[in-house]
C-alpha cells in the first residue's frame, strides 16, 4: 500500500512539473520524506529533474534564449551547488528536516501572496542569485519558486523562462550528483529508485503540458501551494 501512495505523490508532482515547469521537488519532498530520509531522497529528486531538463534543452529552438547575464547566473549556481552538497552531508538529519520545512513554508506563503515585482538587476545581482539558488539546489533540491520569482523580476518571456530553468537545472544537477557521489550519498539504490520514478515523471510531465492548455493555471497553482504549505507545516510539527 505504501508504494501506491509513493507513486501517486510522484505522479501529482510530475503533473505540477509539466504544467508549471517547476515544483516537482517542492510538492513531492515534504510527503515522500515520510518514507525516506532527506539524504536518501534528495539525490533521487535531483536525478528526476535532470531527466526532464535534458528533454527540454534538446528541443529545437528558433532563437538564442540564454544571454550573457544568465550564463553567469548559471555558472555561479553550479559552483555554489557544491556548498549545498557539503551542507547536506554534514548537517544533522533532524535539523535538515526542520530547515526544509521552514524553507518550504516560507516559499509557499510568498507564492500564495502573489508577490510581483520588477527590479533593475545588476551583473552582481545575477551572480548572487545564482549562488543562492545553487546552494538551495545542492542542499534541498528545491530552488524552483525563488528562481521563478527572480526570473519574473528579470522580465524574461515564456521561452526564456523555460530554457533558463532547464539549463540551470542541468548544470547544478550534474555538479550536485558529482558531489553526492564523492560523499557517498549516491548509491545503487538511488538509481533504482530514480528508475522507478522516471516513467511516471515522463507520463506526468507529458500530460501536464497538455493540461496547461485546459485548466486555469492560477487556480491549479494556488491549490498545489496550499497543499504544499499544509504538508510542510505537518512536517515541521512531526
């Protein structure tokens, strides 16, 4: 019965990923953590995101979508992913669970409030944002919501949003996986678990993309954020 709930959670998270372009780890992590430890689960979620991001990048493009500033953003994200991996390796598991809960609650509340803003971003701001999001990726596998807010503030269009997200995920994920392997966090069980999830992830993202044209995206995203907020509070209180 446990495997049914695990696969259902992955399917729902995959649909969110397919509809919004991000959110797989945000939705799945606070629920799957009931069966798996963070150190066991986070590398698996990163592998899943790598799979989807690679598919996006390989799609044909008619124009250049990643400019010079976003290239530095991606590079700094990759470099600071290693610091996140080191944090994941050395922080006590109970403390990591509490920290994850607080981060998820904060991100959910910010998104539910619908904060919208536009800033004049400097070259340094791109590098700092990339470093912060890389650290989040390496330590928690969750960087989607704050990255979405940053890209919104940079006024990118839909095509740029999707492409930058995909390249950032690929670079930070490859580096994170190297760090996980070095610290012994990447095991045969990690690949077996990811292999179990990948077909569902593909199915969910495939149909999620089509649901994007049928469902009011604002309503769907609000519902997911409420679910995430609730599950994160439960995680914090457990």
